[in-house]
C-alpha cells in the first residue's frame, strides 16, 4: 500500500490538543508513522502528499451501531410507536432479495465514507454488511444477528447462527471482525441467550445486543405485558414476567460476563448502570433514532460518571435517516455536559474502544491510518479559533473533504476512488423501489 502524507491548517488528534499547521504521515503498512506539526512530520521522497489548507484532519469517525443492510428502507416507516415500527420494518426487510440487501449494505458503507466514517459496528442477519465492509475496504465489526423468541427454537436458532458465522469467517481480517448479536430481549429466549453467550465465550466472538431500548421492552421483561408480550402470545409462545429490568435479565443469562456492546440502554436505571460498569461492558448511544422512535434518552452523564465506555451510533437510516455522527454527538451533548473534545471522542476513540477496534479512532504513531478531513469552507466554520469546537458544534457530512482507511483514499474530490458510483446508486435505487412497492 503506498504511503500518504496529509496536511491541513489543523490536526485534531482527539487524544491530545489540536496542532496548528499539522500533518499526518501514513506508512506503506497502513499505520501512522508520524502526526504533529507539519515541520516535524517527514516528507519522504515519492510519498503522495495532499494539503487541504483551511481544514482539520481528524481520526476516521467510528459508528458504534448501524444496520447497513437496511439502507434501502430509508424513510419508509414513519410515525409508529416502537413495537409497530419494528414489525413494519421486519415485513419490508423480508420483502427484499439478496441483491437488494447487498446493494443497501454497500451503499451504506459508501455513504459512511462520504460522512467521514471509516469503521462501523454493524448488526444484521443477511451477512451483506460484512461482505460490503470487506469488499470496499472499510473497518468494523459485523455482528451476525440471531432470533428465536420461543425456547423450543433455541437449538435450531443456534445451529443457524453457527452456520451463518462459519460462512462469514472467510471475510474476517485485520480490518473486519465477525461477531454475534442475540437481537433483543423480546426476540430471544433465555435458553438461546445462554447458549449464544456460551459459544461466544468459547470461541472469542464479539457480542452486541439491543438492550433496554424502549419502555415497551421494559414492560415485556418486567411484567410479561404490553405489545411485545401480546405478539408472542398470538404466536403461541409462552411469556413470563421476569420481575427485573432488561439489563438485569441479560446479566442473569450471563451476557455481561463476555463484556458485550449494549445497544441503546435508554431505560437502564442506576443499578443497571453500575452492573454495566462493573462488567466493563460498553454502550452504543444513538440519540437521534431514540428520539425519532420516541423511546427516550439514555443517561449518558451517569454512564460517563461510572466510567462506562460509550460510543455514538447512527442506528439504521430507516430510523435515523442518515449516517451523521456529527448530529449524534451534538444531540448527546444536550443531555450531558461535555467539552468539544469529549464530544468528538464519542465518535472516534471511545466508539473504537466500545467495538474493541485497537488502533482505530486516534492519530498516534502505530495507530491505523484511518482519517477524515473536515473542510472549513462553510460560512459557519469560517475563521475558527478552536477547531475542536468548530467541528463538534458546526460540521456535518457535507463538510467532509477526504476520507482514508489505512492510508487508502475512499472519499476524495466528491467521489469514491475506484468505485462505479452510478452502478452502486442504480442498485440501491432498484432495491428501494422494491421496498416502496412492498410498503404500498
């Protein structure tokens, strides 16, 4: 891989104060050789050099939670309470074919590149996201979902999960890890959850799970009541009141023992937060989708006080509408006092730590050469005295001028180098048209 040197008015390493007149040198192995003042960063002969002028170089953004295979469903399910939204989304997803979810996942990766995102924690059931991350050169963890609300289904669901993971393992690399995701408390039985945890412990699989996402989920777990309980009973699946919170229930099943990524945690209370902190589990915080779906807001301030690692996520575009981590960190800051640097860490270093992606989310020697450049050409970013504040409070995906993964440009000059964007867009358009027809 050819080496790359990138310079700009500002270097914002996130792990340290901004550097004016900064630069980053990425070596042929895709790792950062040097980052700091431009005068102190080598300029070896033959190295490709880019200077973005009035701009800031940041670590590549890390999306702690997304559903890339659902990109074709953007805007198709609106104004429904969460249980009805989940059911409607599932019907539309089931109407898509394999080529549709592949096109959706690929476009999700490309959309992420254009928004400065170089790594993603994705959950999905089709395997399309893992293939897209690997083929397009992104970094991330692809969590293979497993469902099985009926205890009688546990063995069958587990076999299906093991087969799916085995099929995805050839895609694993330094950039892409394969994990598993027991979907949620209302779609996974306790026997199945225990078995998935046991396999994850044995085989070292990363684990992610939607937990404490909505009031209706809390009602289902605590009281065996509400829409999710009614849906189960209508299918002849037994329902019982667990008499505890969703976090306490998954803890009882052993989930916290494997230090999982817990997605959302909106209804988690103080006892839940303490249990999460003690287990060293991490949290994916998706404030925009939680607001759109009227599920509430996770107590980010409490998690931070307890030392829980929290990364910002966009959730699926079917809920959030876009892959905009700048928006997510600003919404997160509405409920938690943070400095601009702390806000940026939610979408870089902290999100990478939540996903277990060593060497991502920072720009220090030896780290991966994943970076994005935010241009300051927009009127709201002009004459910025504090680049961290300018980016954290004023930037958006449209300001991203350049994105690279391991020193390879994946977004530059308003295009994706080496990608047939017209063909990718046409494939997504066809998938979205089939989804709209199913929704009609």
